[in-house]
C-alpha cells in the first residue's frame, strides 16, 4: 500500500489540476452553421446519361433535383420551384427545357399541374 502513495496528488498538485479542468472551454449548445451541399450518392451512370443530353441545363436541373432529394431524404415527389433553381443560374424556361430533356431520357418522371410547380420523381437503376 505504501508504494501507491507515490502516485497520489499532493494538495498543491490537486488544486492545479482542478483549476485546469475548470478552464477548459465548454462546448457550445448553438448549432453550427454548415454550408449547403448536395447529399449523395449521385449515381455516376445517371449523371453520365444526363450529361449526354445536348443542353447543359439538364445536368444542372439534375443537380438541383438531387439537392432537393437530399433535403427531403427521398427521390420521389420533389417540388421543383424557380426559387430553388436561381442559385444555379437557371431561369424558368431553362428549367422547363431541362426537365423535358431528362424526362425524354427516362431519368425522371414529371407530373405537371396548371398553376403549380412540377413534381418530379428521380429514376435510378439499382444495377451496378
């Protein structure tokens, strides 16, 4: 038992250790701000097929769709608004053309209703 006494803190060492512990910064409870990102995975085959469409708008619209899918955590029933497309440099007509091209390629299905934003389902083949 006497051998263990050499490892015990002295009174002065113990007060130094306690003051050091009290000075450690506490973790913040406020949420961190994180820059927006596109949640993946984005299937490379899907992206490659979208890139073969003659207009570049199709790929940009596809990226917006995958961004929305990441927010919703689902690839079906995505509501594509002009406001969501503006940061990508897409205007309303460009979005319409991109959606038509992706739909013609069989990558998405679009449900259009008069006076509402289109609803989009992304089709991804699960084969490798």
